[in-house]
C-alpha cells in the first residue's frame, strides 16, 4: 500500500537531535520517490539592522534547500497587502516595526509560516519539509496562529491568520515529527513536547528516535568499552519501555560527517510519510 | 588551565547541549569552595528541576538548595515574577498589569533576555552573592541570547526616546478617552504614516494597545537601562566569565565559526568554548576487531576529531567535558562538578 504524502512536514525536537540532517534526508527520500519537495528553514528569529535581508537558496544534486529570511518574508507579505514594494521596504526598516516583530512572541513565526504555506499554495504538487525551531520555540510557533486570533481581533492579518490556521490544523495537510535521542532526558522532553503539540493542534504528531547505538551493537555488547556499553544498555531500556510510542527508530549512522550521515539515512525513512 | 572566579558567569548555547547541567555543576563547584553562589536558570529538564527543587511555589523565587552536601541558592526565571519585582522596586504598578506587557513577557516572548539581565542586576544589588551564574534561554543559535538584548535597545533607541517623550502620559489617557485618532494627530509625520499602514494590516486597537504598553515599559526605563548597563560590565574581563557551550553530539562546527565572527561585539575575547559529551577518552583504549564495531568507532571518532580541530582553531580556550553515561541527573551534575574542579586552582 502506498500512502499519499502530506503537503507539509514539520520536524522539531530538542536541539542537537539531528533535525536538520533528518529533514534534508527526508526531502531526498521524497524526491527519490518521484515527489516534488523542498527543504525550508528559518534563517533568523529577529530583525536586526546588520543582517543580510534575503533568502538563501541552494540546490545540491537536485535537492532544493531554502533558508528563509525574516525581513524578506515580512516585506513580501506587506508588499502584497499594500501593493507597494517601496512602502513595504520602508516599513520593515523602521525601528517601530522592528520592535513590534522582535518583541511580540510568535509574530516572527506568523510571518514565516505564511511564507512557508505560500510554497504549497503556488504549486499543488509541492511537499514542504520544514526544519523547525527547537522544542519550546516550536510550541510558540504552533501557538502563534491561535494567539494572533486573540491579539488582533479583526483586520487583514486576522483573516490571513485564520486561513493559515485551517491549513496547519488539517491532518491531511500537515504532519509533525518530533525527533528525539534514545536518552532519558531527551525522551522525556520529546514526550512533553508531543503532548504540548497535541494540546494545540489536531494533526498527527509522531516521535522518531534518532542515532540509536543499541540495535547496531546488540550482538556485540560485550566487546564495547564499559561506558559505551552502558550507553547502549540505557538506550535498550528506553527503547524497550517506550517502543509503542516510537513511530520510527533510526540506528546510529556510520557516516563520518553530516553529508554522509544524511545520505545514509535516506533508506530508512519510509515510515515518516 | 585556570578559570578565575568572577562576579558573573554566563552560559550560552543551543538547547540540548547540557548547558543547564554544566551551569549547575559550575555553580556547585564554586559553592563547594565556600563562595556564596546564586544559580539563575531558565528552562531545566523536569528531572533537573526536581533535583534543584525548583517546582511549584519556588518558580520565580530565590530558593536555597543542597546538592550532595553543597549549599547554594537557585532561581528558576519566571518573567512574570521578575516583572512584578520590577513594578514593586521601581513603583510602576502598570508594568505588572498591562495586557500587552503580559504577552511580551511570556516564555519565548521578546523580553526574556533583558528580563534575565534585569534579574541578575537586582540580585547583584542585594549584595548577597560572590558569584551569580546565569544559564541563558536556549536559542536556536549560540547568539540568540546576546542578540536578544539588542531587541530592547531598539526600544530605547533615539527615535523611540523622542517619540515617547513627546507623547507623554497625557496622550495615553487622551488615547484611551478619545480613541486612536488623537494619538494619530500628535505623532510626527513619518510615524503617523507608518502606523497608518500598519493599521491596514493589523487593526487600530492593537497598535494603540502596543503603544500604551511601550509607554509603560518606557516609564520603567530605569530598571531596563540598569539591565543594559550590566551588559557593559559583562563585557569586562575582570567581572565576567563567558562559557559558550556546544556538544559533540551536535557537531555544529559551522555554527562555531559564525560565532567567532559575531562574538566580538558582545563579549570580551578571553571566553571559554565548552565542548560537552566528549567520547574520546572513553574510546581511546578501545580497539575492536569486529568490522562493524570498527566502523562505529571510526564514525564516532572522526566526527569528534573534526569538530575539535575546528573549535581549537577558532577559540582561545576549549574546555572538554566527557559524556556521562548515567540515567540520573544527580550523577551528571556531581561528575561534572568534579571536572570543573580540575580547571581551578
């Protein structure tokens, strides 16, 4: 049976669990299975006077990777709404606007999410893979659309936000992957994040456990140095105890740098669809 | 390598590198030498929170704790409580009751970084501590905390100061009474135009509420500016130790390089790069025969070595901490406390 992929996949989880490598590998997986897919991530969390104000896009052997810039995204939105490139360019440079975006929690994510959804809207075949911010920030992000319904009680942003919300909260459109490591602390955090997300959105939230040494060394436990053996045994305990809640368990990759790890992962990602 | 004791110690880093555990162990190591230490932490994992007894009523309050017979004070930041203390200390009750300020000071809101600095300043003013260890909010990036401070500066930058001095408190009341139109009329041309445009996409009421909130924050500027002046002291070599934490697990060498570029404007140059969760020592005597195990060793080894080479080229001092193979946070903290001791005379 082939499952029809969703249109938006959001990867989140504690920092350092391998979100970036995994989301890039997943785009590669989709492309190898004849889908159109793009990797998106957020370049910056706030507007500053110094940073360069454009998206950076690279294509690495057929895989599109785009790092969205906040100022660019804000400008594009205002430009479309006020139908003036010049005014939009001026507004995003004013201190008042910078303060507004930087201080109001989630405003940056609202702008980014709007931009992310554009990619899906403009091309009905496009699958967007979003390498999202870590844990707490992910909650702010998911919450931002709802919050802004409350903050702005009417107006264009209010209407736009409502439209965004209906997409993001559509289980046929969006799926969220929480990435975790097979350690006690990381697992605990993944579970907390998953339940936090479930409180805020009806879409599927699945947990993937990344970089597991244990299944790899199952037959060789006695040959490991004592510390690594203990690490593998801790992983075993966590995996056995919580297996039913883990949608996907990915073994430690034998790649020697992030690129080889990414290529190595591609073959194990069918469960993430 | 010796790390001298300073009045302030700041831990920066992305989530999941063990920043809070390292800051806690550092605070304990200082306290065990008889120093009066306050640990201010932001977002510890639940089990570490339990260990430090920072749950329930303790949240946002200075709490005496004892770990492995070492005593120190700990404070789990609650932006809301910090705002309340500021309102009390500086006699600005509006600060604690305004709707928008409440939204801004929510976790992950725009005011977290400045509020933790204000909190450090207020605790330092109490004169009760030799050392204050600050575990900063986790960012997606090393620099998020440092750059966050700049956000509040844009509140107090020239155009804002002029604007809100000009508006004054009377305008707030007038705005409340007569609606947004009056505020509109008194605001100078450029800003009025901007607000007009913004109103088209948001709504008038939000912009009005936001301006009132900014004025309230501006009235408490003494507290915020003190927080900002603390930032200057943190740049001084004699007053502050900066620890930038990353982990082998994360292996984000690129980030470290970017860090080097940006760090200059935020902190002094003899900061420490802390590399956590090193496996090198663990694997040094391991010579597996099995081909698969050899491949595992090579993958772990080469990723760690590559990272170390890059870090050592980029940072004046790299402090290495081993990965602690234990399920218990208390063992992590105690092990790392001992490790810190090896860096101190």
